[in-house]
C-alpha cells in the first residue's frame, strides 16, 4: 500500500527471515511480504542464506546488529552486585526472552558440573515464553537453588546496566540462532560472551579473543568452557578486546545501508 502510486521504497531489516519456532505457512507468508521489498538488510550470513532461498535476486546489504547503547553507563561491579544482592566471586548472566531454543536447560546442566569446582552464580533475567516451573524444578533437582537467581519480572531500561555490570560474562547457550542482540548489549558494557557456535554468533564472537565458543546442545563442553573462562582466560585482555571490537558495530553502518538500499 505504501508503494502504490508513489515512489516509496520498502527496505526490510531482517533479524530472522524464518521464525525460530516454525509454523505452517511461515515461508509462504514471508515470500508474499518480501515481494514488496526493494532492499534487505541482513544481520548475519545465516539470515542472508535464508533470504536468498526465498528471494534469489534480492538486493541486500550485510550489516551486523549494531550495539544496544541505550541503557546508560556501566556501574562498578561491586555496586552492581550489592544492588542485586549477589556475593559470589564469579557471575554469569543469561538475559532475554526464555524460549526452548535458547538452551537454558542445557546451561543449568552445565552449571551443575561447574558448581562442584567453582563458586559461580547464574543470573537468569527474562520473560518465560514457556512453563517456568520446569526450569525451577530443574534448578531444585540439580541442587542449584543457592547458585541461581531468576528474575522473570519486567526490567526497566534504567536497571539493565546493573545486571550486565554485575556479570563476568554473558552466556548464550542457544541450540539454534541467526544472531543475537543480547551479545551486542554485552559488548556495549564491555562484557565478553560465552556462546554456542550456531548461526551468526561466531561472526560476532571471536573465540578466545572477545569470548568463547562451544558446540551446541553439549552441557559437558559448555561446563568445560565456563571453567576455562574463570580459571585460565586472561579476562582483562578479553575485555580490552571487546572494547576495540565494538567499534565495528556503529549505528551509522546500518543507517548508511538503509539509505543506499532506499535510493
């Protein structure tokens, strides 16, 4: 309708082309919508491949997700942990909507292995898109009640900084992914990321430099990498690498791509 009898251009910004939870008619409806597109911004190479499957002749630009920098400045780690009531020396953050493909159950299994060796606390912060009780039951069954804080209530923007500032690393144990805006929040706060090697995550996280990558759906491998991070990694150097790396993810890159595709 926007294009009818006008010179309006339509540009899609594609976080995902195909939904993570597939439903009947997804591809048909997406193809129908994309027929009106004059240009597409893809935020990972896996999204690029999905786009070209539906629109082989698509005019597109590859621009990784810019930083999420609207949450204020970081606060000192001691202040952030005091605000959240955490006293553990090592803190992991799992942040964002909790859906099956995010791999939280795998992370909890991994944490049970790590907890036998290290004093680690996991912050789970996000809205549950499935039954929350199954995760709470898993936490109790694994004896992790004192090691895990679940914050499933809404988090105002001005409080986000406390969760990220309290963390030594953000953890993304996804079983599938295209890319993740959570990694870009972590980078905004100079926090390294431990993630599974799926979708576009490896395009953002340089293994051993700005974070660690592990095979998906493997709680043992994840436990080993968490232990490696807290016992053998030069975390100060990794944080410095993140500060340098995040310069690549300026919003100006996205704006420039939209302007070019819309011209």
